[in-house]
C-alpha cells in the first residue's frame, strides 16, 4: 500500500471489470458487449470525422448529439445530458444528487459500481435485499432517503420491472432523485423516459455500449427534467468540460439515427437469448427471467465456480461473482447463434 494514497483510496474496494483477453482466442460472453458490429453509418461517420479538425477541441456541449437523442425520444434537447460512457454519467449523478443528509437506496444485488461510487464520494447508503425470486420490490424503497437508484433490467440478474411500480414509486417518493439505470432496456423492456415530463425528480441513464454496439467508443446519456440536467452540466463542467471527442460524437449521432439497424440487431439478440434459455432449461439449469442481453443461470450437476473455470479452459469466458447468494450463478452474455451453440456444446461436454 502506497504511503502517498489518500485515506479514501486506501480503504476503497475498486470495481473489477470483466476480463478482456489480449488474444482473440475466446468466445467472449463475460462483459455484455453486443456480438454484432455497429451500424455501417457509424463507421462512415467516424472515418469522415477523422480529419484535420482533430486539432481542435470538440463541442463541449455536444449539441448535435443531444439533438439527435432528443429527436429519437421526442423530447427537448434541454432534457438530455451526455458523457463518456454511462459510468461517467452515473458518477456525475452521484456527485450532483446523492450527497445528502439521508442515505441513498439501491438493490443489495445490483451493479457493483454503485457501491464503489458511495465509497469514493463518501455517500451514505442502504442496500435493499431482492425478493426470493431475485426481483426488485419497489415497495421496500418507501423509507426516508437521499435518493434511489436501480437498474432496469437489473444487473446481473436481467430481471425487468414494468413501468407501473416505477411510477408508483415516483408518486410516493417526490423529494429525492430517482435514477433508473437503463443500460439494457432495449432488449425487451419499456423505457421510463416517457415519464420524465411528469416527474421532475426522475433521471433515466442510458448507454450506447450495449444495444448500439459502441462499447469501444464510450458514450452515455441521461434524460430528465431541465433542472436535473442543469445540475449534471454544473458537475461536468467542474470536472471535464470535453467528455466526448469528435469521433465519438459523430459515431453516436449515426448510431441513434439508424433506427432500422438498431431494431434489427436487438431483435437478433432477443431471439438468440430465447433459444439459449430453452436449451439450458432442457439441461435442468435454472434461469432468472431476463430482458437483457445476458442471462443469469444456476447450473445443474456442477457448481457455478467449477463450470466457470472449466468453460475458461475451453476458451469460453463468462462472468462469475464470488459473493453469496449469487455465487451459485453465472452471468452469460448473449453472443451470436454460433457463439451460443459452442457454449451449449461445451457445457454438455463438461457435464458429461
């Protein structure tokens, strides 16, 4: 441990990202990346933007991208904030809204970055247990709080909430900010963006990394009332005035505009997810109902940790969380049909 570290960094348990192998020898089903490339229009826009203008700073307000997002969701540009991936957007949201006298609330089993943000920003928090069937029960969030955040669908379970309980929560909880983290909403869910005009305390976070195949470009967004967006802009401009480069802006604009490609890609992932769930169910596996681009599975006839290790030996990467009660499960990203067929065949071989 370095003597130069601050006390916060000494005590911090950093977020651990999924493994990114250097060699291209693995079937990679561990970090919820899209198995399909981005829209060809994205590549064309990036190539076109890679010119002498790179010597200049990009637009700090990302006006063109904000307008494209606003047009897509039929809202105003003033309701849109963008950042360097949804992780940065969430970090700025924690700084902007969750440093309160009351603790914030989030699910006990959820995106582990929430816990890290609370540690590094010194934010009090209460982690609300999931239900017996791995669901989020928003009635449990009716208690004094300095803010609420939860993913929908949840990660790593993939389980979806409908809009009705979310709206009921917003009606009960109107004195603190509620953030709905919709990183995976495009794979079968209904976005809460349609509610932001009715609830001034609702912020919806989204990413271009999953459904729009831009994990390597780092683009995220938040959508909410003008006052919430103003708060995020104040935090951003005090931290990093130029979060998105010219290439990222150009690519993201075309990704949001090419609706046909976006819909087709999501549809393919959903169909492959359904086929994979059916195959694993026949093998006796338990699968949490998922509306994400991943599934959360409990193996039959073998421990999750052992299956994770054996799959890695077979050059297939999935995600294992060494944390009760989810240490009995594996999170598996949905790849191409060929990827998932290989995954199923390797599991059959291992179990046999």
